[in-house]
C-alpha cells in the first residue's frame, strides 16, 4: 500500500522564475513568503508580488 503525501505545492512566478512557497509569515499586517527558486535558492519576497 502506498502513502501519498498530500502537501499542496503551489508554484508561482516571480521575476520570470518559477518559485515554490516554503512558508508565509505576517509582520505588521504584511505577508512575506519564503520561497525557493528553480536553482534551490531561498529568499523572501512580498507575497503580493507572486503571480
């Protein structure tokens, strides 16, 4: 019997790169996303900038 991890991975576009959200945190009402790009680089962006 196989088990499927049902974690949703959503892919977004940021600066013409495909990125995956690792986590989102909110500070002072502003949502910031920690994302990983195709090269495995991690960086923070405003969540509203992701498309």
